[in-house]
C-alpha cells in the first residue's frame, strides 16, 4: 500500500560531534601529515598524526583499547628518546650562519630548527601567570640567535642599532629591518652597476681652431672647431678623436705610436727565475735553444728551488714481527663514509694482530664508540685466547687517547704507542689493511650488483 515503503528500515542521523560523522571534505586520499614515517622519526611523526586526527574529530579511533595498544607498541619500538636529536638540533642552531645565503633563506633555516625544537619541548601548563615572561625570554633568545649569525660586513651596523634598543626589539621587526637593509643594498648595487660605462672610456670636449687667411686685410684668423677626445681611464691613452660637424661628432681613427725598448739580458739566474725555476740541466740547454750565450754560475744554487722542490725521503721497509700473539696490535679508524650501511654505520674500527696478521672489524655509528669496542676486544682476547694485549699502536686520534682510556691502559698494564703527526706510513700495516678491506668490499658489491648501502 502507498505509504508502507521504508517502514522496515529507519535511518539514523549521526551528530556532527561524533567521530563517525563524515564531512564533505573527508576522503580516503586526505593526508593527515606531510611527514612520512621511516622508523627513525617517530617522535616527530606521532604528534602531527594526533593533531591531524584531532582536527578532524577522529582522535577517538586511536584512543580505544585495541588501538591504544597498537600505538603503545609503536611507541615502545620506535621511540628512541629525544635527547640525541635535540642535542643535534641545538648544535646546528649554534653553528647556523648566514654565509652566502640571503636573509630570507637564512631566516627560513633558523625557523625550521626552532619549529622542530618546539615539537620536542614539553612545556608544562603555567598556573602562576609567568607564561608571558617565559615566552618573552624565548623570543629575545631567538632575536640574539638571528642577529649573531648575520654577515658582519653587510649587517653589522643594523645589528648594533637593534642591540642598543631597550627593551630589545621583537623577532618579526628585527627580521623586517634586516630584510629592508638587504633590499636597499641590492637596489644601490644595481644602480651603481647600471651607471658604469660599457668600456673604461671617457670623452673630453676640447675646442681647437683652424687657421684661415683673409685676402682683404691680409690677416690670419682662427676659426674654433669643437672636438671630442676619448681616452682610456686607466692608461690615459687616446682611443678615438671626434670632430664636430653640424651638431654631430664624427669619430676619426687615432693612431698612437708607442716605442718600447727591449734589451736581452745575459744573466742566467734571471732567466732561471723567468722560466719558472727549471732544473740546472734544462737551464743550461736553454742557451743552446735560443742560440744566445748566457752567463751561468754553476757553483751558485737557488734557495727557492731547494725549498719548493724538497721531498720526504722514502720510508724503509720494516720486516720485523712480534714474537707472540697480541703482543702488539695495530688499530685505526676509517670514515666517515657519507652513506650509512644497513646497520646505520658510517665508520669501522680495524684491529690487526702484528704476529698472526689476523683482523677484527667493528662497525660504528660514531667515532666515539671506538673506546667501547677497544675494551670489548681486550676482554675477548683474555677470555677466548687466555692472552693479554701488551702494546697498542695507532695514530694520534683522540678517540683512543681520552682520559678514561689512558686510565684503562694504566690499570691493565697496556702500553699505547702513537705514530708521528701526519705520518701515516708508521701505521702502515693497518692502513694497508684498510685498502685491502675496501677493495674487497667494492669488488663483491660490483660483482653482486648490490646497492651502495651494502
């Protein structure tokens, strides 16, 4: 019957405050955040996802019992703590300088670091009304950081004027004043460049006369003739000369005759310097080449040649070898390689036993891990081989020469030897082992067609 249609199904209206409510702007292609989760940026990615869901009133979907357990597992697995990243960001902030960047680029770089640091900071809610003073203090700190990194030659005077203000100006006003100074300087520079002539010339007007003779009174008269003279601004030599005719200067070619006196010197030492200090035999052969007798003093030596051409003597081969296991080990660190390995390592520590030539390699994310692996190696030698490391030889790297490591060597009776500064040849056994390891790794990667991360 008419009117019975739809009685069996009742539609339910979902309120707009419900998480199940779908707005016209909601779609499956909507991006909650621009940050892509890669496993290392959980602390930066998670707050943006929660803010995006909260803005769409969908936060309840991840706050349920099952969903909250999943989020807690993600946090426990990928949240590595904020301290290393905060330390890195504050280091970047301290080293941030304008350099060759424009003011806009420099400020954007600072703003990116400030915003990321703000995401990591956990400021508690203020209950005493001091939030305004805290925000003001942070703003002043940003102003000082912005002014400290500016180019001193270009914006030193602007920085001095801003620092003389009491109280110190706000960050937006400081940025606006520096940006205005940059634009003013660029406009002034463009005007100066446009006013420069295409060639280094300048015209000089001159009035000269032509002598004419009058038959009536027998007198000679001088008729003034305007001329234009073009000279080079540097050498002041005449380039073109123009004569005025009917309001136009007609240029005439100007022939300037110059005479330069050239004398051939017979001083052999002078020619030795002119030719770039060739060897003595080449200097003697020059006289035969130009067929000109030069005066050479074979007993005289060139001090510049001795200082410029001296080389270090080659190092003699050392075939000595330690007479027992781990009596002497050679240690060195290789890196930093720009691309991290699969274990996120940029360095590796090589340890070579002088007696057996056995090699131990430890992959490291930072050079500071070398001291930790050095202690692990010494403990492994004592446990597995019932031996003690007696002498460690390395270069002058500070990683193995810190105060704690020196105490460790003294407590365990280990002697630590270092090579001379900038003399890697004295640590040649582990240096050659580095080359052998890298060559073998490259060959395996090329033959296996593996990406560079391997």
